[in-house]
């Protein structure tokens, strides 16, 4: 349960709000690179952290991200002409470059120097991994771009997607750090009958068998370890053969998670607030997949009776075919006989529960249990940061830097533990599964400079 005051701090992201100021200290996905396919292509509206912006790719291929309303009298620059290294307002022809400078003001006398004093609010853009990222905080506190592994990712491995959700970003984040719900929301009756393929023993289970584990132990125990970037937590479940299956999820402050997968995973789910009531669910590969089972080949949830909407093999904006107005196409007969949710599409099962809370859930009404430990930790880190930054604009923030800060080394993991094995090294550089995969990747890179892994 949260006080209404803390709920406000946690959920509001507009300019000047405590959480909005925290989020503005991090480079944030603004749009997919593929939304601006080439120089001088059509501009795109971008709503981000409650601000209306317009993005355009100029003649040199550079992306500009500037205020949507023209600084003159407010016409939308979305309707502007993208030409000769700038976006020209359709109303009186004022033209702005990617830095927001007014480079032409043909409606004023040629002798006028007024244009030199007019600027559009503009945010810097950095393209990486098929995403155009931006920094919306104060220029004097600009933070380094966080390389989750996308900087060296070959273009053919840019598999970024995004999906819009019509609820506050925290509701989506809470679903991403809630390993317990997979045993319920995403379950289906047949999972209990999956035949033991011999991988229910210490080591790496098949993906198929992990479904069976989720159904077998539907009240996982949670253990949390705080880190320089946020925390990682383990969901521990007993398997049918009496072993312990661990799923390790990473929380990378403020809005990213890396979900568990066998043997480990670097695919990010990043939740980007559009405004207080809407968010984008970004999904992107952070490294070249080196293991076809865990994080490169088949989509994570390729087994079971569900459709997966991840279009990550091609990238782009995932369409919303399952909407609240149609009750997410819930099939009550299927719900009675086959699946727990009755919703066919895997991610839409999540959307159904998170969006049905309403745009911003009032957390003073909730009753939290032991399965909500990770959610509580995430909220605490967020609220604490928002309050301390409000008090002191130089307050240190999580997950920006640190003595061992290397964002490429943050990995989710999934394994059946040996007797007495501690889960904490899994997915780290000390994990032999990681070492082996990285070794294999290095070898394949040496064979061909553009690795073909992942196809
Ligand atoms: S409103 Fe844009 S040039 Fe006048
Ligand atoms: Fe889910």
C-alpha cells in the first residue's frame, strides 16, 4: 500500500514533477529509427513524458526532436515541410534545424535579425540498436548514454519493437517485476501434463519444461539482491522432481527489466511513459544472440496455446489487436476449459490486467503479499530517488555510473540449481554459461566480421 502522496510521486511524469525530473536524467527511447526511414522523410509526432514533440530526419540523415508547436504562433510542425536540413512550418514558413535553431524566417524583412533570437525547444538524439534515444533533462546535468550492448550491435540485429499500452507506466513496470503472475495469468491446463523430457534435474531445463515448473509451484519464493543499477531478484520454485528452479529478473533503474530465460538473457523490456496515462513497451535486443535457445532464436514464449505478438524478428510498431473496448477478445469457454485468462494473445493477457486497473491505479487501496517483494523494492528505489532529487538537484542517481558500471553485463537467467548452489552468480561474468556463449560469439566473429548469429 502507498500513501496517495507517494502514489502521485511514483506515477506523474510531466515536466517539473519529481519523477518526471528523475526520468529526464536518463537517455530514453523517443521512437524507433525505422519510423524515420530516410533523409527528408515524413515527420513523426512524438509524445514523451507528457511533452508534445515532433521528430524528423534531415537531409543529412540526422534526427531532430523539437517541440511540436511552432515557436511563432503554435501551428503543429508535424504538418511542416521537411526540406534542406530543416523543418519548415506550414503557416508562415519559419524553418528550424535539428538543434531547434530558426534558420530561416522568410516572413520578416531580409534585414531582420529576429530569427537569431528564436529557438524551438530541442532535445539531443542518439541512435543505437534501432532506437532513437533522447535526453530531456537540463543540459548542464546531461548524463552519458548507457550502452546496454546496442552500440556494437550490427544493424541486421536491430530488432527493436514497441507496443502502446493505455495505462500508467508503473502498472506496466509492476507486471515486469512480478514473476509470480506467470503461474496464473499466463498459465494453461495442458502445461501440467507436459511430458518430462529428462531436463528436470540440476542444469538447464528445456523451455518447454519451464512452463511445467510455473504450473507446478504457483507460489514462488522471492529473493532480492540490490545492485548499482537497481536490483536483481530470484523467483525460486520447486520442480516436480523436487529440485529448485530459479528465474532471475533484472531491474535496471528507472524503467527497464531483463526477463529470465534459459540459460541467460539480455533482451530488454523498457517502459517509456508517453504521459501519465499511457506508455510504450519497448523491447529490444541488446547483444548479438549467441545462444539460440535463450535469447536469440525462438521468441521467449514460443510454446503453449498462445499467440505471441512479438514482431521482434522484423522490428517496428506492434499493432494493438486486443483492446479494452472488446474485452481483449476474452473467450469465456476457453477460460473455463483451456487457459487461465481466456485471452489468446500472450502480451494482451498482461495488457488486460494492467490496463483494467484504470489509467492510474490508486495504490492506497491495494493489499500486498509476499509475492510483491520486488514490486515494493522497485517503488522504494523510484520514490526515494524522486524525493532526493527534488531536495538536491545534484543527488546521485542509481544506474548512471559506478566503479564496475558496464550495462552490457546485466543479464537475466534461468536454471535448476545444484544442491547448495547460490543463484547470485548466474547471468554474471562468473557464470560458465555466459563465458561459453561469449567465447562462441567471439569465435564466430573471428570467422566472419559480420556475425550471422541469431538467424
Ligand atoms: S506559426 Fe509557424 S511560422 Fe507562423
Ligand atoms: Fe506477463
